[in-house]
C-alpha cells in the first residue's frame, strides 16, 4: 500500500493511530491525518523515527517562526531579483508546478552579495509560499492538495555553477527540505541537462532520501511533449511548450518566474564593507574544536549584538543560555539561536537579538566538523541596554534563528 490516506493497509492504519496519540501533545489543528502521514511515509512507518523527525520539526518551525515568515520577513532585494524560479501554474490535478531555470543563476554572485543565513531563510520562505498554494488550491478544489512538482531547467548550466561555497549552501537547503518538508515532492523533472549534470548530481545525491531520488526524472529533447502531459497548455509557459504568456506578453512569464542573471559586482559584500575598529577582537578556533564566549545580561530587554568574519573558511555559529552555574556543555544549555555553518569568510555575518530573560548568554563558534583547518574569527560582540540602542533595529530570539 502507498501509505496515503485512501490507500492504507491495516498495519499502516494502526500505526497512524499510534503516531497521532504519541505526538498529540505538540499537534495543532493543521496536523490532520494527511499531514501526519507525511512523517510516517518519510520514515517508512517507523514510529520512533517518525516521532523524532516530527518533534524536531515542531521545534525548528517555532525557532524559525515559519508560520509567520511570509508576513514578517522581506527577502533582500538581491535575492528577490537574482534567485531563480517561480510558480508556472498548476498541473492537471491542481498541484502547483514550480519552474527553476537554475542554469541562469549566478551562484557565486549571490553568495558574495547576501549572507548565507539569508539564503537559508529564503529557502524557508519559498517552502512556505508553496504551502500557501496548497492551502488555496485545497479550498478552491475541495480536495487535499499537498504536493508540488518541480521543473529544473539546466540550460546554461556550466562549471561556474560548481562553485563550492554555493554548492554547499544549496546542499544545506536541500537537507532542510528533506528534514522539514518531507513527502511534499510529487515529481522533479530535469530538462536541458548538459554533460556536466551527472557530476553535479553526484554531489547532491547522497543528501536526498530514496523517496526523493525515485521521483526525479531526466527528460530528453522531447520534454515539451512530456510537460504537456503534466499541465494543460494554458498553464504551461510558451517557452516550455505551452500557450501561456505573462501580463507583459513574455513567453517566458518572467514576471512570475525569475531568470536570475549575473549579480552586479557593486552588490557584492566583503570584508571591506565591515568597519573594523579597535574594539574588534580575534579568536582562534582550533581544528575539531569550539570556542565559547559568555555575556552576562542583567536587565530584560537588552540587545545582544554581533558582527564577525572568518579568514579563509566557514564557521558554525550559535547562541545559547546557561541553565545552571559553572561550566556547561552546549547540549546542557538552552538553545537561543541554533548553530548553523555560515560562509562568513565570503560575506561577513551580523545579527542581534532582544534578550527577554536575564542570565548568561553564550556565543559559540563551532569548528568541530573540520579536522584539518583551524579558523581565525574577527568579531565585535556587545550587550546594549535600552538607552544605548536607539539606532539599532532589533529582533526577538526567534527572528534571528537563521541570521
């Protein structure tokens, strides 16, 4: 049996009941049987693995404020203009179809123009956008719509797309989709795949689940005919074989589907954009190790503000709060900003959070994943009281989870 609601075996039905009972303490109204089955299918109906995955996601969504990101976060202008992709239309069953002309993306330019944390946050933004289409189509059609078809147009894909920091960032976004938006992919079609594609796919393939890999199809030169089996001509843009044009008469529907393009160098961020003054400090983080910096917050409403950059390679960054006096390991502390690897050697990172509780906040620079290279961090970290931060735009802890 497929594991979908209308195609469950007796054993699968029983596991759905048990799973619902196990996670009822963290379920909300939106967690209906259709949604719960996503997590069960993603872990082959293993109750323990499904529960762990589901609970991790509930916390992750809260930390990243996923439920409100479409209303509260505006993507940087460079991302809006140069990140490829957009909604093409809907397939014959009513599911959204997203086309990404990825061959036109300037991945090097993007990674040099925006913080890697903003690219990851934009991944969440796009996923939540697609989920909003699920909701509107479900209401419109009177049936559950909970899957999307992706079409990757790799025309123009070349060696410039093999830029390692960009690939690493792309892989992190793929892993995020696998961990937090499982079983939402209906199909993924790859068109105009160049000879380089097998090399690129080998780098990404290990991070994709078997469920995802089985839904990826490489189409040949007759892809337009294949896509018309998926979508009606009035839904599919002319550029890919349909009849649809956008409001400007563009056969590529570029008002709805971004074709990216080269990011102008004047958009690049670099170490030169950061004003390093005498109050910046340096920290050596040895290979395979971490370094923690403690900051005492004595008043609620203070601002913990940071800027940092690394020499030559990325670094993990996270913020924690001590739960007891004396030395504590990271897993013994309260997570305030979950640790993420950031390309702070390419684009300097900065961020801040409003400290809603008093206590000892711990900033951790994490190099535990690198057993070859030590890292040097230049940083400026401050705790600001309310009367000293009139010129600072601040966020709650949840708002800066991916900053």
